[in-house]
């Protein structure tokens, strides 16, 4: 084999190229690690910015329309619309430090268990499921606030068969009750509903949630007037603000100086009870305390 | 030959007529027959006797269940038959003006079974889901109207589980967990003055 000048040139090029290649490799490595660091930092600041995570669950969706108000207005539409407004309110105020995630952002099917699973996945602090009901009787605008409920036999059985998923919420009932109380206070203080009921019930989609979890169901008589009201943007914004008040009060409950402190914001319960008494004669409030 | 047959036939007729006549005339047999007759009548009457049930319907006035007491036929029937009759009355709906029905239109009770642990299984037809308006409150009031009606009147039943078409279902309309059995609910009762 004859050593030609062409080969020598190639060898020289190769030798010269080695440092350049090394340089390039290290550069790319550096830029990758820089990217990683930047991402980490972004995530850190994201976490710093949002000290709370709220998962809002617009009830029903897709094939499941939920309750129907009149011929055209479906519960699934109302829940998504209200959830979006609540998200918008929170997102527009960065000082709230609340990161909001919706379990669905469009009209889609979403299995009941998926809803709490999304909240668990995001390690949410709060899970709020939004529903609307159409009640023929009692024909009052009313807000029902539900927290999960387990029977003692059920707890025993679920533990025995190691059904950890459905047991999840049983470890957070105290927080959920507190969260529900703050929502209840905000709803009562708003005066937007003629009746407010705080109830414990075996709500299916709350059972898998491993955080404070509450369902609200705003119930209305299925009148033309109410359907128009429910469809109105103004009314939905009003509902969103009431829920936000409850959420913020709960999150700030330990800060007594907070502007959202319930002691300074809310009317005394006695006054509310008096108003209710005038409306129905007897108290209609159903409370299920342990 | 023909004459002989006629005579035989006449003898049989006369003989049996005499026998019936003496039987009816026998005072001892008459008493026992009347006793038997009255016993049968009595039994039928008792089987038709009524028992009273407290039926839990939704109250129009508040967020609660109200009670309507009704007399239901069949005091002497079995426990499960009695429960079925009580639930049939619940399905019919209330007569009191301040109460509303809690069971969707067209719903039928397919059966009621009681296991040895005191858990009753109330098996309803598909209309229970199909015609239910939905909502957490709506489901709650439907479930407890059944549960409270059964347990209040038949304390042998400790808990009630709802089945649809013989099967366990997750929920009626996506809210309350029907995989569990329910106990009597005290807190949904209307506060009577
Ligand atoms: Zn719903």
C-alpha cells in the first residue's frame, strides 16, 4: 500500500478535528445540563409561586349529560362553564398562589374514578367537584355541600379486601369537613341561596381523593326563570366568586390577620338562621355530624 | 235386563239421598262441619288482615323525608312478602299533599331477599335508573326512602342494598355509591314540631 499525500491530508484533518469534536461534545453536554437546571429552576419557581393546588372537577360530560334543565340546558355544560370561571378568577390573581387544574376542559366522557385520580396525580391540596341539580321539591334555590361518608362495616370490608383506592378519602374526612364548612359559610354569607345543606353521603367520586374533597350541588326548581338565570354569565360569575371565597377562607384559615379571615368576613350564624326561619318556618338545614 | 238397570239406578239414587239426609240430620257432624267452615273463613280473613307501615317520601317543604302511615293487606304473610308489599306501596307514591314520590315512574320491585346477616337486597327494575332525574340530592332521597321504609317497619333488616335488574350497580346517575349497603338514616327525617 502506497502512502499517498491524500491520506496524509485526511489524517491531519482527523487529528485537528479531535479537539473540535471534544469541544462540541462538551458544549452540547453543558447546554443539556443548563437546560435541565433551567427547567428545574422554572419548576421550583412554579412551586414557589403556587403554594396550593386546587383540582376542580366539572361533573358529568360526554355521553353523561347529568341533570337536564328544560329541554336543552344540561348539567355537564353548567359545571364546565362554572369551573372555567372559577379557574379564570384564580388565575387572574397571582397573589392567591393557587394552581388550578380542571379534570376536564371540554365536553368529554370521564369515568368517576378518573376524577379523583387526576387530583391525586397533581398532589392537589383541594378537590372540588361541581354539580347542579334540578329539584321539583323543595322548590328553592339551594346549595348542597357534600363530603364523603363511609359506614363502619364498609371501612372494615374495604380494609379486609385491601381496597386502598376507595379507602383513600376516609383518611382525609376531617380536612374535607373543614373545607366544606368554609364553603358553607361563604355560601350562607352570600345570601345567594334560600337554603344551604351540609351533608355527609357516600359520594362515589370523592372516595378515591387523597386530600380535602368536597362536592357542591347547586339545586334549582326547573322553571323558565331559573333556566335563564343559570345560563346567565353574570350569575355564573357570582357563583364562582362565592366558591372562591370559600376556598380562599379555607386556605387562609391559619392566618388570622388575613383579609379573608372568616371572623371578619362572615355574618354570625345566628343571623342566617333567623333569615332561614322566616323563609320556611322551621329550619330545613340538615347537618350530619359524627 | 233394561228394567233391572233402571231399578238399580233408582236404588242408588234413593240410597245416596238417604245417606246425605242422615248425614245432615246428624247434629255432631253438623257442628264439626260448621266449625271447619268457620275455621277456613277465619283463616282467609286473617290472611287478608292489614298491617300498618310507615312509608318515607320526600317532603315538599324541606330537605327531608316525611312519613305517611298506610294499612297494607297481608299481616299473616311471610316477612319478605310483607316487605315486598310495603315497597310496592312506596312505589305507588304518597297520598298526603305535602309529600312527593321518591321512586321514578315505571319502576317495579323485582324482588326482596334477606340474607342471614340481616342485609336486605331490594331489587328494582331498570326504570329506577332510566327515569331517575339524577343529582346527589335526588339519589340520596331515593335511596333513603327505600332504606328507611324497610328498616323502620322490619327491624330484622339491619341494612339494605339496592340492586338494579338483579345486579350490583356503581351508582344510579353518577353520584352515590351503591356498592355498599345502607343503614337507617336518622338525620334526613323531618323535624316535626
Ligand atoms: Zn351531578
